[in-house]
C-alpha cells in the first residue's frame, strides 16, 4: 500500500524575534526561512514551546545564544517531526516528540539534534510535553549527575513554585528523597506541599536557615538547589549538612558574593553548578538517556506531571514574558503555536 503523500514544507514560517535588547515589548512577530536540519538533526513542527528564565535573559541582552544556535528565543518544544537530516535513525517524519532546543522554539518550526528529543509519554498533551525538557534536563543533570542526590537524603529546593522547582520536587519525592522547598507566598507553599514537599517555607515570613536546621535536627540539608545567589549562598552553607552539596543554577540576586570559607572546609561542603545551553551535543544526549531510563517512567506512571501555570498564543510571547518576570506564576508558562 502506498503511503499518502506528505504536504510539502513551506518556505517560510512565523516566529517571534528579539528586535533589540530590552523589556518584553521588544519581542515582535516575524517571518523567517524554514531552518534545514543538518547531519543528525530533526526539524520539528512546533505545537507548543516552553517559556523559561533564560529566554527573558536572552531578550534582555544578558544571555547570548551559542554561535551555531538560532537567535530566536525558546529552549524547548513539543510537536511532530517534519523532516530529518542526514544520518538520523532515531526518528522519522510524523513522530511526536518533545525536545531540548539550542534555541529557536518561538516559531512554527525548530531544529534540534535527534538525541535531544524524547517521545511524548501517553496521556500528555502537547502543552504538557513542551513543559518537560528544559526543567527535566536541568534538574536531573544538577541534582543527580552533579550532586549525586540519593534516596533517603534531604534536599532543599529554592523557588519551589517555579518550573524548575515544581519539577525537582516531584522527581525527588518520587525517588525517595525528603524534600524541603521555599516559595514566596502561602498559595505557592501549598502547591509545593501538594507536589510532594514535606515542608514548604514562605521565605518572606520565615528564616529558611533556622527552619531547615529545625526540620533536620540541626544536621542540615544534604543537597541544596539554588537559583537565587547573592546573600543566599552564605545562608545556604549555614544550613548545608556535613559533606553537603550546594548546586547553583542561576543568580537572580547577583553572581558576586563574599564568603568565609572556613565553615565550608570544616564541614567538607561542595559548591558546584552548571548551565545547560553551552554543553556539548554529547553531554546533552547523555542527560536525555538518563531521563529516558529514570524520569520518563515516572511521567508514564503519573508520578511526574508538569504543572502548567498559563498558556499564551505565540503572538503574545511578550505577555508570557511579563508573567514570568512578575514571578506570580506557579509552574510552567507555555506558548501555543
């Protein structure tokens, strides 16, 4: 039986461009030639794209894309494979995928390496699927690959109501880790507890250092995931256990800090961190394999479900960025294409 002919791909696509570094208002609708997948790459017809803090930083001129990446914002998307480049064996046109992108997600089509895409677990919508890659890659690579988080340990997750935080809470709780989270309001703390946090601390009302030490009998957390930086670094070390690991993934309150290293040495603590986007194709492929084996079964079993705060059509990307920068969201913000 002859397969039905596929519709030819368009020459151009709609997208959202960054007109100049600045606020959300610099995001504008545009038209671009369709990107062509290179060796080992796939072209995705985007159905939904996640919105992340790095997108806002790129828009503001503070986070330049790698030289070989699209200058369009957008680091994750879900959709159908529209075309494959030379050497692609994992996917074929028509396959539904969700993928980590080097950039370019705010568009009707986007290109990524075949090994950075994963299948969409049964029961997930395209919007939910698009909310998985950036957070799952970040959480797994930092908490498990870098910090070596283990079942039975205590993890403190700052920004527990963010996309990263809601994902980290669910994965950690599902894998037998005791979770403490911080968030900035009572509703956000309630959401953290519903997702699996044993304790949720409103950092506007309570000193998280004292609360973590109280909850652990003075021992402290084994691992801390922090995206705040600034004066949080010294405070984190105060409530980090002996042989504890502090993992820095962002610095919303500043990258420069002054530290007394003596307590760190006495307690044999480790400070580490990473950024995801500049890592090699091979490194990201290794993280994807970990997710396929350790995290995707949790999604399929319903133990991890992306929490969607809100959705916006592609042409309202500026409103999505405003929502992100107001820090009022709980979970992920997603663009629909």
